[in-house]
């Protein structure tokens, strides 16, 4: 089976590519290297440095004839999307539409779309938030992720295209870029190592920082492998169901690194939401407990410890 992974040179996409190749699949990567890196690319993958919005994408589909498309390419910064909603929509909604048109033209068997459970639900009334909760996105990034989900449902309805949507919580792991506005685990580790003060963004009524659900990239890779054959026409949260404030995360990392450096309190940024945490019962049910051990604070501490060791 041949899988085309968009964004396969990026943080999460490159781990997914590694997982697919280790599982014996052939992989084609499409990435414009805007944030992705050449060194992340698995040597056994075939790489095309192109833009998902370009007409050239259709040529790659015709040439490679993939069976499955896994769509990770995106503009990932929420604050950027607030400042530049049009550009975010151009990449994240219209870019995906171009991918979908190529899928339709080339009879792709299935699309795995990466959405954001950490963003699309907005400030929910239900925690941990399940897939049945009606999303109320509060940033252009979240809106365009949700639009992509709607387009996918339309392409299934109209053209019979199969799909699985994976709604990630906050992912951390190796290769995450420490500069920029996303990837707080990587930012804290890098800053603590280099003696740089970290910002701890917080709302006035939530002084210890925002509540997030942090999931290790290796678990996300497993979900992407399982999604090749399961979860048809379904929307599945991928997270841990564990709530952690940014302050707790900072303390855990600084303790593990044995660095006594306090963060600087800063105001929440445009588009930030106060709380997000995903209900992962559906993932556990569909994938028969494969993700169960995600819900374990000790395993999180261990994975962050390992991350510090290799960073
Ligand atoms: N990091 C998280 O915590 C998180 C949480 C929820 C969802 N996601 C989603 O997971 C996916 C991967 O995110 P990531 O954290 O690995 O980010 P990343 O920036 O490392 O990866 C995105 C990749 O897409 C590529 N790309 C961006 N725009 C492109 C374009 N127009 N054409 C071709 N390639 C393009 C980049 O070069 C990069 O390699 C994204 O869809 C993101 O929205 C991430």
C-alpha cells in the first residue's frame, strides 16, 4: 500500500512517515518545507518539495498513484491565524480542498485528515470533551480545521471518498520546533537549557496558565497506523484525557532538568482558549484499548524525561 503524507517533513508528519515505513508501507511526502526540515525526512520515503495549493500536486498524484492520503500539512499557529486569517484559510482550508480534488480525480481509497481537538471545540461546556460535542471554534485556525472536516464529509457524500478524522490534543515529542508559538514542551526545554526566560501565558482568572491535554507523538503515530484500516467515516479524539496547566507543565520540566528558573507571566494571546482536554473513550473503544496507557501521568513524565535527554 502506498501512502501520500502531506506535511511529512514536519514535526508530527515525519514521525508518522517513520511509523508507516517501519510498518512496511511505501510513503510519498509532499511538503513545501515552510516549517518542515529536510533532515526529518526518512531516507526510504520519496519526497516532493511542493506546495499543497499548487496545480503540480495533481501531477504527483497521477505519477505516484497513492492508495491513501494522510493530510498533516498546515499552518499551525493560532496567533498567526488571528493576525492573518486569509492566509490561514488559504493554506488550511483551500489547500486541503486542492488535496481533496486530487483525491477525487485519482480515486484515492481513504483520506486521513488531521484536525485539532485542542482548537475546534472552543471553550466547551463538557470536559473532557467528546467527539459528539458540537464544535464552537474561536480562532481562524480552528474554523479552517473544522471547514476541512465539513469538506471531507461533502466529498464522501458526493463522491464516496472514505475518511477518518483524527482530532489531536497538544502533541509533544522530538523534532518539535522550539521557536514559534506552538510546542510549549519543546520551548520550555530549550529555554531552560539555554538560560532563556520562558513566558507563561495566562488568563487573569487562571493564573497558573491554560489547561491542556498533552499527548506524546509516539501515541499519535500509533493512531495514524490504526486509522489506515479502522475508523471509517469517523471523527476520533487523540489525546490523554488528562488536564495539565502550563504552570504544572513548566514545574515538571524544570524539576526534571533540575533548573530553578521561574517563568515570566504574560497575557493570553489572541485566539488562546482557557481549557482543552479530550475524551478519548472512542479511540479506546475503536482501537480496542490500544491507546489506554496514554492516560497515565507516569508515562507522560517518562516521555518528557526522555525528550529532555535527547534534546
Ligand atoms: N502540534 C500539535 O500539537 C498539533 C495539535 C493538533 C493538530 N495538529 C496538526 O498536526 C499537523 C502537523 O503539525 P506539526 O505540529 O507537525 O506542525 P509542523 O509545522 O511541524 O508541520 C507542518 C508541515 O506542513 C508543511 N506545510 C505547511 N504548509 C504547507 C503547504 N502550504 N504546502 C506544503 N507543505 C506545507 C510544513 O513545511 C511542515 O513540514 C497540522 O495539521 C496541525 O494543524 C498539531
